[in-house]
C-alpha cells in the first residue's frame, strides 16, 4: 500500500512539473549595456623579498586586457617582464622574470549605487599564471658548492594577489596605482634570489615577487551590432543607471489632467483655444474651425465653403461671385446637343450561313435547320432588314434543268422561313443562279455547289420561275448536252 501511494505521489509531481514548464517565462529586459574593453600599459619598480635583501628599485613593464563580466566582476589577462636585484654584504643576485596570467578582478566600491559613473574605483584581484625566470648570482653558496654563476631559466606556475586604485580621467582613459604579489609554486619558489640557506638550518621557504606599478588604461570599442555606442566598462558604471534613467523619464512626463474647460472635447493640456464657444466645431488642437479660411468661423458662417478669392460679408457669404450654371442648365444644354446630332444609318453586311441539298433534290435536310434558324434570328432582330435567297446547283444536269432546280431550292428555303418562323414573305427576295456560280469548279456531283446562299438585299428584285419541266423529283437520265 505504501509503495502504491509513493508511486502516485511521484507521478503527480512529474505531471505538475511538466505543466508548470509549459508556462512561458515573461519577457525580460536587460539593463546592462554592451561595454568596452580595457587595454592597459603597466610600468613599475619590481623587487624580490627573499633571503638576500632587495636592492630597490628594479624595472618592470607589461600589458593587460580587461573585460567586465558584470558591474562587479571582470577578468584580466596580463603579460609582464621584470628585472630585480638583491644585495646583502658582498652577496648579490639579479633575476629576470617573464610571466603571463589570468585574473579575476572585483570592483570593491561599485556595490554602491549613489553615482552614475565612478570617479575613483578600488579593485582587488586574484589570479594564476605561468612564469619563466633565471638568476645570476655572486658569493651565494649553492647546494652543489658553487658560489657564483647562473641559475638557468625554469618554467613554473604561480599565484597572484593584489589590488589597485583607479582614477577616471575621461570616458576613454584612466590611471591606476597597483601592487601585485607573485608567489611561485614548487621547489623553485626559494630560488628567485639564488639563496637556499645551504649553510644554515633555516629558510624563508619561498621568495616573493612584488610589482608596484602604474597602469595607463584605455577603453576600446565603438558601436555594437545595432549601431549603439558602447558604454564604458561596466565596473565604472552604476548597475542601476539605466533603470534610474527610465524612472527619471517617467517622472518627467506631465501628469495627465483630463480637464476640458470649454467642453469642446480637447483637454486643456493640448487645447490651443481653451475658451471656444459652446457648440462650435473645433480641430484636433481645440481651435474653432474655419473651413474656407474667410476669417468667419463655421458656427457663424452661413456659407462655410465660400469660393476662394472673393471678399465675404459679416456672415461669411462671398460677394461679387458670378452666377454659375446650375445642374438643370447643364442637363438642358446636353439634351439639346444630343438631339441635334444626326447619326448615320447603320449598313450591316451580315455574314449568313448557306443551306446545302442532296443530289437532285430541293428537300431541306434536318441538318440544315439550324442554319435557317440563324437566318430567321437575324431577320427578327433587324425588322428593317430584307434578305435575298439565291439557289444554286452543281453541273451534272442540263442548264435548263439546273435553273429550275436552283429556283425550287431557293423557294423551299423561303417557304420554310415563312412557315416555321413567321417571317414576312415580302422581306425575302427569291433569286436563282443554276450552275453558273459554282463554289468548287468541278463538272460532277458536289454538295458545296448544291446550295442556297443568303445575303442582305441591296435593291435586288425577285426572279420568276425559269422555263422548263419540273426538277428535283425522281431521277434523270441521258446526255447533258441533249437537254435531259
């Protein structure tokens, strides 16, 4: 039972954590600006505290770069070259030292937020580094019995401690007074002055390098990727300076006052006319409107849109304005002009379909009904239009026979239009052409030539039936030249 309860408790905790993780974190605005780097030049007077007294001063110099991590902490990387001399009685030594190190620096007085930028900055630091030193000695007993010579260069690790006080000259430059102490790790820690106290039973255990120096520090960096000017290194700046600026900007804003003395809808804070007449229309700045700019406000103007360039009376009405044409005048003029226009009568040269027939026949085929419907439609839509129907044949029969056949074909087409579509007979003119107007110049049977053509009448008269026996019924035989 206990295991089951514990299992449910764990599952509940996991579900609660998953649901809580789905909540989006609120947007956060960082108040730390992008800042500059510091490049420093170090010049000083190093000395070694060991078994042999220091002969002050030595000489040393170096370079460092420093970058802030935030307003309190920063990192610094140094490179130093030092020379120091020790002398006691007739015992002397001279050491040369080269080192590089990384340091964590703490701005000790930037915990206070009382100033936007520090004028004086106190720093403490601790670091680790690598060094290489060599020492020349005279009259100092060594473990191998030698009293003069040189200790070859040896590479060692060391620890650094120190502090400085910096004075801000301007946003780009400051000067520091600094003291750095180096303590070497390992068996070479007591050999900086070459004395291991071989002839005595005591030892200082390790020699200590001191490097008091002056640093000339330059702030480097122009603008960030957004084009904003970089600030001084953050250890010089107040951590809440940007927050303070934002608060000051809010405090500097005018207090909202909704008072509207003249009741025109524009509060007094932005109202340029705080005594506008009651009911008068005003613009967005609270000034009484004068739409036509005639110096008579709209609420008094009986003609609020007077034409420009004319003087107005006390009521804002323009004087001396010529009488303009009214809308009724314009309509009358336009109607008269339209009535006077003489439009030409349209002359339509219609393209009308042809109707084709079977061999030796004037019976209308069902496939041609659609074409006759199109012709009837044109006639109905154009009541003043007259059409000529011209019959044709191919060249197989005799000329007399073909003339009668072409007549019968034109007549059949006209009678169909009259009977089926109610077209008045006097609007249709019957003409025939026989075999004389073949579309395709062949002697034998050809459907393209067996046709009735329709065209718009242009003064044609109706043609009578030609002489000859009935044609288009049954079949015919014999010689064409014999006149069958």
